[in-house]
C-alpha cells in the first residue's frame, strides 16, 4: 500500500509532488494581503523605523530576542514600509519550509504515498497559511528548525551550527529545540561527535552577546499568560495545526486527531524498533532487515525531533512558567506531520489497530481538515481594522485626535494613521507607555479631559493584564465614552475585543 508509483510512473509521481507544492504556494499567496496587521505585527514593523543598533538596544526589554526584527529591518529597507512588503519574508519562509519538508521526506526514504500525504497535509494546514502571512518570526522559526532537522540527518555540521545559532536569536524557546537537533545528530552520527560538538559551540558563541539578556528575560513573568493545564494543552495543540478555524466542539476533534495519531505513531515506532532488534515483523520479510532498520531509524528520528522539544516545553511549563503555546509549537509542526503519516498510511503490521487506524483516524483527519478549510478566512486575522482605519481617514476633521486606553492600539493605529495626533491614557502599566516607548512611537500620556480637541476617536482595547489596573482603566474609560457614539468593534482570535467610539468635546 505504501507505493503508489511504479518505476515507470516515477516522473508522473514527481509531477504530483510539484503540483502539491504549487498548490501550497497559491493558497498562501491568496491570503497574503487579505488582512490588516494586529498588535504583535505592528510592534515588529513600527520598531524597525529606528536605527538598527537603537532597535536592538530597545528590544532587550522585550520578551524575545531581536533576530526577527533585524531581518525585518533589512526587509523593509529593501522592499518598502508597507503591509505587503513586510509579509514577503514570512511568505517566502513558509514556501521554503514546504520544500525542505519534501527534501526531508526524501532523505528519510519515505515511500511516495507518504510524501504525497505529508506534503498535502502540510500544504493545506490553516496554521501554515496563518504564519505565511504574519509579520512575525514563526514562519522563519519553523523553516530554521526543519532545515536543522534535515542537516542533522545529512551530517552538514557547519549548516547545523548556523541554524542552531540563528534559532537562538529568533526565539527564546529555541533552548528547547536546539537540544533535540544536537541529540539526533549525535545518535545518527556518533563517529562525528567532535564535529557535532563543534557545531553546538559555534551556535553558543554566536549567541553569547545576547545570553545575559536572555537570562534577564527568562526571569520575567510574562503577564496575562494562563497556567499550564490539560485544556490549555488541547486548545493550543489544535491551534498549532488548525489556527482559529475549528469552533466549539470541532476543536476537540482536532486535538483528538493529533493525540491519537501521535500515540499510534509512538506505538508503531516502538514496534518497529522491537521488530528490528528481534528481526521479526509481520510487514517485512525477515531476509530484508535493512529495510526494517531504515524504517525504524526514520520513525525514531522524527519521533525525537518532535517529542524532545515538546516534552521540554511541557516540563518547563509544569515546573516554572507556561511556555507551551501554539506559537512555540510552530517549529515542530512540519516534522510532526511527517511523523504522523504511519497512522494515516498504514502497513499490515497494524492489523490489530485496523479499525481505529485504517478507518477512523483517516476519516477523522479528513473531516477535521474539511471543516478547518471551510472555516479559514485570511481576512479574519486582522479583524475589520482596514475598514475602521479607512472610515477614520474619510471622516477625519480638523481638531480630531485618537485617544487610546493602551499602548497596544496606539502602536497599531499609529501604523495606519501615522499623521494623526495620538494620545495615551495616563495609567502606568506594561501595556501602556512601556510599549510606545520601546517602539519609539510618540503618544503623549494624558487624561482625555486635559487634552485640547474637538472630536476624539477613542480606542478602548480591553487588554489590561492585571485585574487591579484593569478596574481602574475600565472605570476611567467608561466615564470618557458614556455620552459617545460607538463606531465599531474589532474582534481578534485569542486577543482582546477593541471598541472604537467617536466623542465630541462638551462646550
């Protein structure tokens, strides 16, 4: 069942693979500029207006290293300072990840049918669409890790060292992924241990300038993050594959598809390993132990590059601070898809699980994928901000100002209305002036009653992270907007509702 292409059909099989890759590119291209930016994206874009050294210095107070913003700094100067130009890098990184995943599948000698299923799934996963159009580091982060997995398998030690170093500069959770690359490289190439250690040292030396900042950031408690719980794990694991496309009960089905497939993949890897050790396996001829060994190695390799970082993230989240999010799982997803394939394309060796693995799981994945693709809307990431910004531009009058409850919307609306005067509620908080000061955006703090204006566009984002401060912010903002006209609301997935009011100053 594993082979769908005969030798005479190999060329046609390659055409099918390339067709899938092109479909993945087309689907990512369709939604590339469909949505407005949201806060995190605006933060990354706006901060690149500073000089390179000043930007890096300011990012030391952020919760992530500056690798992504450095890359974006050069991209905006090369392609321009627009939504579309800022999205070129993640778009290209997502396409490159598809190709690297294909090369990894070939390097692991996965049979053609598994290559087809893997690339189809990876090409169609909604979260992959999401990060391809998001001006954040996650598409590049996933590319780096997938490339590291490939080079660890191929024994390209200089490239592996460079990838590990870059990952450490792109996201702090790379400290959970780099050990996985180091481990699989050692296990697969034990005779090259000196070169592998050298590659790790190269990555460490490259990271040294940021290391003191990393420890400082690691000690900070990230505000507003919930505790690690089973429900949190279920929601975020499903989101790492399907983004926001699964609503209500469908999210549970998405989680179950991933969980059951992972359990069966672990079982199959263990069974293959036992079969190789004892030279017994129902699906393979005992006279051909080489095939059994290679299949065992491929399955074990993928299991390690998925479960090692996942396990470290989960352990740290349980013992210290929760760091396991759909975002931080982004690098593992391409390898995860390859690893889950035996549960969707099965051999006779899984006869005992035939009912579950051969019928239920593929059907479950098919149904969930259909629901996810139907529910995908590329415009939903940025809510209706485009329409609101256009309305404000069209209706703008002399004497108007924009007044913000938090710095998150000040940075965001500042990107779309750069010439408008922006003001910020004068309440000290981590989502207040701390944000506008980091990105270098001018939004003076003041009470609305102390500002001279004729009309105020009041942007009230309900994203205050401490309850005591939230109560104070809500009390003041409710007083400001009580006689105002509500213009619209913005709803963001897993983020706070934002209300826009138009207020006229009393005579």
